[in-house]
């Protein structure tokens, strides 16, 4: 007997054939008996399932999946949210016929926020936000969706999560589970894994339902909480301080901080400053021209260039004394231009930006729409290797009907071995590379352009490299070496369908080894080194990927943030130029000695999030570690905040003179010890009137613990040394 348990076959007959008692078999194979009992319970529970609630991440996805599962026979009714419909149909699931209710959310169902006392900007010292309590809540625009899920869950025995199969999708799935299980705790929960909304993919997902992965969801919980704490504390601190210091320039400006957006800004500023500090150097080189049949062949100097004028002049004069060129070698060899690798998300964003002039944000918005329409596979993937079990020929065959690329698609099918993808080296073990799943000829505008690009890229990568023959001619003039090359394209292959790459024939006359000729001209020319160019969006995404800033799903979002905050602007040719505020912020933090605009801090966090998602690191320990690390940086940054004022002054004008009391409000004193009552930091504060100081808990007003010094104490300062006796350590002297 072969019993399928959530995609894992259990061979019961194997135990019986071995003649081994159940308990001894479990012990011998290190299989826990409770696991088998649990699986048996699941089989019995499945038999009780009559109605199943399925929840997708968006309404379009729910509609597309319902059409496939119901063979376009689903019954539509309204949910409590007018944007999220409900589709009902019968389906054979869990080995029986069940009634399926398919609906959707609209992205994240729940948000994360500080508890009420800490939500207002002036409610507490920003440093307290690193320790303040947080809670999940349902935003107002999600209330009706939540109520729909609660209502439908009460009538069902099972819940199947159909959210996108990435980190955010897994986390949204657990939000759905929490909402549904609150009203029906006995609900059985399953996860559908799919990479495209096509009949084969959806049916395969139904046949291989698994359990949701809490590790992946935990990684998102960690990221959300850290982003909230880090972003809120630094944003409140920066905004409140700088609005007072520069009221004319920043009176109504939100000066946000994010641990991804600041390194992204840092890349832009770093490139701009490299251009500013660039000092051009003059170089010199020799070139040889040979006129043959009214065409000029240019021979390049093997030394390339020299930065010493005298040295180059001496070599040039030696060449001019005996200006006869001897052909030392003529080589001809095959040359290939490689077809592109399969598309992953980062490559899609970069190529769409470079080739189509479509921003990363717009690219991903369109790609998501194409995916939910069933036209392409899931567009958020780190994979550039086609899995061996993915049948490529049927995907190519769909496009033979296209008047634009149908002939080429047929050529791919007819080539020896059929579709033959060039493979990359990256795989996220979740989704295949981005590829078309259905032919469509009616798309317009940027939607049509991006779809066409994805199709042409797919056909190019499963075809053949372009082939050519390259000829290289080397010559010698007075023992100085020069070289020229030519190219004859023999077979364009993938270039016939991929207009985004160029490869041109470059003809060269026939030269014979050992023969000589008189050059038409030998010239000594000079030039200057050029500075690097400002970053394009594709350049910026490449740097973010290289240094581990954000994920393929969030690159576009971080770039949009620094644009909307006016930290950066765009030149006429769509290159990033830092704004005055962006320059000042980066220079200010750099002058403090903290690399907050560098990728190191965030890259370490992203690496830890990956380990959490793989179950190799604990959620709480990662949270504690990074909260403490960023809290330390925040405390020190707040103490040195005047450096921020000084850095911004050249860009925003003279800093506003403020009162001592206002300074006290916005300056961040260093912690002296932990509060004995609530465990938060205690810091030195000055009374509003007079110069006397006192020790106050940062939890005020919730915690009113304080130490008042006698009037006879003239002054109090915190020392960097720690008391060896007082506990719990550290208690600063």
C-alpha cells in the first residue's frame, strides 16, 4: 500500500514485508513513532475535509488559479472588499471531491507598529524605540479583507496558501494563517508551491501540497522589526534635530533613514565625489595607418599608452627613422558571441533599464501583471539555470505563430538537440528563470515592450551562439609591436531574434606573414584620462546586488525612496546625481566615523536573514544582535550630532542658533546604567531651570525612576570607564 502524505510517500508495505515489528523498525531507522501517528491522524483528518479555503496574494492571481482549477466554471461572488472577489468551484483534492472557496489578500494583511505610547514623534526619546514594544495590527484598508477571511474560514476544514513563493509571500501566508486560525483553531493548513500560473504548474501544486515554512516567514519578521526600529529612531532623530537647526530649508521636510536606502544613497555620493576629485592625466601613444584600396586599416600600439611624453617621443622617432612594417604573424581563429544567460530578477531590472529605458520599479510592476495574467513565470527569482525537468520545447512552440519571431522559434525547434539553454551558476532552489509561459500578441505600450523583451531573451538563450572568424595581424616597426583585427560573421544565430546585442563585421585586407609595407602614416597622438561616469539605475542595481543591499524584490523600492526624499536626482541622460541634502547627510555620518552610508552593516544583516530563512540561525538571537548593534551606532551618532550640522551647513546655509533647552531636547545623552525598575537606559539630564543635573530613565513618562543629586553637587559628567563593583554591569563612573 502506497499512501501519499503531503507529497511524501510512506511505504507501509515495506515494513510488513521485512517482517519487523513497528516499534523496532522505528528505533532501527531513527524514525519517531509519534511522527507516523501524526501522519495517520492527518489521513483521517483529510477524510473529514469537505470545504477548502484557498487564498492568493492578489485578486488577479486568485482569478487565474480559479479559472485553471475549475476549467473556467467557477462561480464568482463578492467579498467584503470590492477589490477581492470570491470564486467557488468543485475540485478533486486530498483524494476526494471538495468545494473550493478561492479568494485573495492585497499584499501584506498585517502591519507592524510600536504600541500606543511610542507612536507619536514627541512621545519619547528616539533611542527608546530600539527597546519599545511592537505589535502586529490590521491597517484600515485591510479590515474588510480580514473579515472576509474570518467569515469564509469558519465554514471550511482546510486552508491552502497560494501566495507568491518567496520570502514576502511566505510571511503573508502566515498572516493569513494567524487570522484564519484565530476564528477556527482546528483548521488544517497547507502550502501550494508554484512558479507560474499555468495548468501544469497549478495542477502539480495541488498534487504536492506541503507545509508552510516558518523559517522563511521568520526572516521577514526579523527584517520588518529591524527596519521599523532602525528607521523610526534615526528618522525621528534626524528630522526633529535638522528641522530646528535649518528651519528655512527643512521646515517641512521628512529626513528619513533606512538601513538599505542610506547605502544606496552612499553609492551615488561616492561615485559623484570620485568624479569631483578626479584629476585627468595626459597620455601619449603611437598609431599606424595603412591605406589599402581607399580603406584605412589602423594598427594599435601593443604598449597601449605611456604617461611620459619624452619616452613616447623617443620611441616614435625611432619608428620614423625606419618606417617599414614587417608582418610578424597572421592568425585566424573562430570567434563566438555568447547568447545571453537565462533571466533572473536583477538581470531583468538592469537590462530593462539599459535597453528599454524602463525603470526598475515600472519593470517589476509590469512583470507582476504579466505573471498574474499567466504570460510569464514568477518574476522574482535568483535563478539563471533552467531545471532539467522543465520542458522547453512546448514553451518555444507556442511562439511559432508570432509574425515577429515565429520563424526564429521554429529554427530553435529544428536545431540539433532542440532548445539548448546557456546555463548560469545561480539557483534559489525555488523558481526557474523568468520565461514566457503563453503567447500573446495584443499587449501595448511598455507592457508589450517588456513582454517582447522577455520572449526574445528566452528564445535567444535557448538557441545558439553567434559564430564568426577573427583575423589578427601583428606587425613590427623598429621593434615596436602593433596589431589590427578584422571579423567576419559566419552565423548570426541568436542575434537574429535579439536586437538588443550588436556584433558587426569588420573587414580587413589579406596580409601575408613575412611581407612588408610602407605605412601611410605613423602618428604620435595624445589624450587625457576620463573620469568615471555618474551611475545609471542599472549600475546602481549591480552595486546593490554585489554588496548585498536589499534583495531582488526590494532594489527598485530603495531606489525610489532616495528619489522621492530628494536625496538624489536624475540628469537628462538618466544618471543619478546626489542632492544637497543627500550629500550633507552622507558626509556628516562619514565624519562621525560611522560607515552608515556604506554597505557593511546592512550586508551582514541580509546574510543573517538568509541563515534564518534556512533554519541555520535563531530568529530572536539575530534580532537581539542587530538591535544592539544599531542602537550602539545610534547612541554614538546622536552624541556627535553636531558633525551632521557642520556637514550640512555648506549646502543649506548657516545653522540656526538654538537655546540650551532646545539643545537638551534634541541631543542624545549616553546611557549611564540600566534602570533597576524597567531595565531601560538611564541618562544624565539637566533641569529646565538652573544648571543642576539628574539621572533619568529613558522610559519616562511610563517609568518615573530618577536619581536627584544634592544641590551641593556643582557638575556631573559621565565617564567612559565602568565601575568594577556596581551590578548589573555596565554602570559608568
